[in-house]
C-alpha cells in the first residue's frame, strides 16, 4: 500500500512538473506572437511616416519635413531584420516577409526619386512620380503583405492562447487530483496506522492474558508437583514401615512362638528348653541385625572411623569372600599404587564390601568374575555439585561383577530401603541402603554403573585421611582373653529402662562381677560417693535430667581414672558427634547379647589395668 502510494505520488509529481514547464513555454509563445505583431505594426508605421514626409515636402516645399528620410529608411530595415529573426522558425511568415521586403524597397526607391525631382525643381515630375500607379501598387502590396503576416500571427495567437489555457487547466486538474490523492493516502495511512496500533494493543492484551494463564498453570503444576512429592514420600514411608513391620513380625513370631513353647515345657516340669531358647535368640539376633541395617541407612549408627589402609583390608577380605562366593566365581583384586589412607569405620566398610559381593554373587548366578579395585580419586567441583558430595581427594573402591546388570530403573531405586528384585525370603532390600547410609555418614560418595546383561560396578569413594601422622591402629585391637569377671571387680550399672538394667545386672553377676545399679544419674552419684572402690561405670547415654556424659564427668571428680563404658541404641547423643564416636570413648551398641556385654566390659577393664 505504502509502496503503491509512493509510486503514485512520484508519478503525479513528474507529470505536474512537466505540465508546469510546458505551460510556461506556451505562455512564452503567446508573448512571442504579440511581439511579432507589435514589430509588424511598427514597420508599417515607419513606412507610412516616410511616405507622409515625402508627400508633405513635395506639396509644401518645406525641407524641414524631410529631417531624416535616410533615418526612416534605416529604421524600417532594422524592424524588418528583427521580424525576420523572430519568425525564422515559421517558413510561411519568412516567405511573406520576403514579399514585404521587396514591396517596401520598391516603394522607398520611388519616394526617394520623387524627393530628388522636387529638389531639382521639377514639381510636376515629382508629383507624377509620387502618384505613379506602380508606386501605389507597391504600397498596397506592402500593406497586404504586412496585414497578412499580422493575420497569421493573430491566428497563431488564438491557437497558442488556447494551448496555454489548456495546459493551465490540466495543471489545475492535476494539482487538484494530487491534493485529493495525497489527502486520501494520508487518511488511508492514518487509518492503517490506527488499525495496526489497535492490532498491536490486542496482541499485547492477548499475550498478557496468555502470560497470566501460564503463570496460573505453573503455580497449579507446582502445587500438583508438591502433592506428587508428598504422595511419593508417603509411599516411600509406607514401603519402609511395611517392610519393617513385615520383617519384624516374622522375627517376633519366631521369638514369641519359641518363648510360648518354653513356657509350656516349664509348666509341665520339663527342662529341655535349650533348642527353643536358641531359636528365640536367633530370631532376636536377626531383628537386631535388621535395626542395625536400618540405622545404617538412616545414618544413625555410631561409627568409629580410623585410619585405614584400604589395600591391606581388601587383601584380607578377599580371603573371606573366596569362601563366601565359592570356587566357580573368580575374584581378582587390583590394588592401586600409593593409595592414600582413608578415614572410615573398618568394621562397617567390611560389611559394605560384603553386601556388594553378595549382590554380585546373586547377579552372576554362581559363575563369573568379581573384581575389587582400589585407586586414588579426585572429585572435581562440577562432579561434586552434580552429586551432592564435597569436592576433593578420595580413596575409591570399585566392586565389579559380570552378572545380569541393572536397568536404569533399578539403578534409580537400588539404594531405597526394602527395594529388592529378589524373590521373597531371598533379599530384604536393605543391603545397598546400608552401604549408602554408611558411605554418606562417612562423608563419602557411592555410585552405580550398570549395563543390563553385562554387569555392574559399584564405586565407593571414602574421604582421604588428612592427618599425616595417624597410624593404622586396627591391628592393635586387644582380644579379651576371658569373658568372666572377679567378685572384687565392682561394676556400677546406670540405666533408666528397668528391663535393660535388670538384664545387664543379672548378666554381669552371672559372669562373676559384683554389681551395683541405679536408675538415674543422681542415684548413681550417691552410690559412687558411698562406694569408692568401684572399678567400672556402665551407663546409658540418653537419660532424663542428667545424661550419661554428664554423669561420667562428675563421677571422674569422685573417682579419678574411673573407666567408663557407654551403651546406647541411638547415635544422636552426647557421646556421638555427627554419627562419629569421640576418640577414646568406650561404646557398646544396643541391643547386645550376654557375650557381647561380657567381652566389652572385659576389654575396657583390661585396658584400664
Ligand atoms: N551387582 C548387582 N547386579 C545386579 N543387580 C543388583 C546388583 N546389586 C544390587 N542389585 C539390584 O538392586 C536390588 C537391591 O539391592 P540390595 O542389596 O539393596 O537388596 P537385595 O540384595 O535385594 O536384598 P539384601 O541385600 O537385603 O539381601 C537387588 O534386589 C537387585 O535387583
Ligand atoms: Mg543385597
């Protein structure tokens, strides 16, 4: 539209300019015609003036009347010359002019002769010459010719005037048209601009509304996502509690059933209850193992990290694994050179590797190759950020098998507690969750790489030990020679939970110790004041009023160097910081068996002696 309007206006401008120039030309031609006419009239007047002068002189004899006959003669020729140049473009007028010149010349010559005769005194001859019909004819010819030329110019004047008028009118029409067109175009442009502004405003409003809709949708989606997350969380908790309840019920069924059988036997006076007691104990031990794995997953098991030479550990453990996996599975250990010391609880590390090896065995269906590899590793910032681990130096242990591998879906869920693909009774789904919890609690990192039908690699990254001087102390663990105690060894048991206290007291008495007991820190401190000969304080950590740690601190004021042994089932307490045991602290995790209690008490007493 704009292009069309522009071209149209340019065309109008060109035509108008042409018309203006053309019209000016026409006007000039009209003026030219008038000038030619004026020149012709003047030429006529000049010849008639010469004629009158000659006639006056001849009839009066007054020479004053002939003041300048030669001048009149020359003036006529000048005029005729001007007319000639003015009409040179018009052949008709040029031809007519030649006639005018001839008759003018002949008439002027006769007038000159008449004047000369008068001067010579022959008045009659002069008069005769003046009225000679030939001369009169020449004069008539001159008049007719000049009148003809004027008539021709008159005709041209009419034609040219009309042409000038026409072009003026055309110019007027064209400029009116141009004005109208310009106005029309301007109006069209304004209306166009207005319409596009309207369209822009409409588009903007539409965009705004789409934006608002999008925002509402995003908010809606966020709410929906939150609900889905909540649902997933509830589902995970459901899976977890369901798994725990299921496994615990099985174990409780074993314990309760066997205890019932024992009761019946005892009621009927029989004492052959040993197999039932053993079965009940085994069920309880399995329940204890289950809680231990759960605590490991929730990163709440108390860990005792030590400097560990991972290569040495792996060599020792591969012997155990060889026995566990059987002869059809090949075990290869690839020990990295110059491996740094790791800071990790060695017992839990062993159990994690064992879990991975058992998974590998199950995946290989009894035949294949298990590779345990160690290496130093550096986790860079980008990897660390993407995997929620601190960047830095780690000791890496990779356990690789040639088994069935895992689909990405299984990899995603493998660390979930109670997630298992194994048939009921063959897997609890707690193995990898235990590994995960333990590694995370150790501030390490664990990652699964797996190809279905090719095998899997699980890589564990343990933080590098920073203290230079730390020596591996794991070999120096004293093995208690005997579990029994002596009557002169007095153990003070402090525990707010009656049943646990009762069991500990009776078990220690059974082992031969003299036992004092208290249900709170306050009562214990009173007894400590009264009995300064106490050899060991065995205390719970989490108790109302005063905790085990505070009790131990005050007890040491009364009896310096008193050995203290803590017991607890929970890692978030006064002795365990961030899941790590304070160094030099003796610790017995609950639940414990009589043997475990005896061994630990013996170990602490022997170490103090
Ligand atoms: N090396 C492996 N190769 C193939 N699949 C594996 C491997 N390790 C783990 N998985 C898969 O991950 C699941 C979870 O493993 P996890 O060790 O947590 O439980 P589980 O072995 O099934 O039971 P549990 O270890 O308690 O006896 C397994 O059931 C299995 O499907
Ligand atoms: Mg497993």
